[in-house]
C-alpha cells in the first residue's frame, strides 16, 4: 500500500514539475516541493 502511494505521489509531482516550471525560480520551487514530498513519504 505504501509503495503504491509513493508511486502515485511521485507521478503527480513529476507531472507538476514538467508542466509548471517555466522559469529558473519555478524549477527551484518544484525541486523544493519534490524534496518535501519525499521526506513526508519516507516518514
């Protein structure tokens, strides 16, 4: 169950990353969001 949730979370974040980062600032924010999601998924 946890693995499925992690996979779905990573898919959602990667799609947001690919569609939302139009500037250098946007890339930084997206990477930060991915880091937060990974740390929350790990705990």
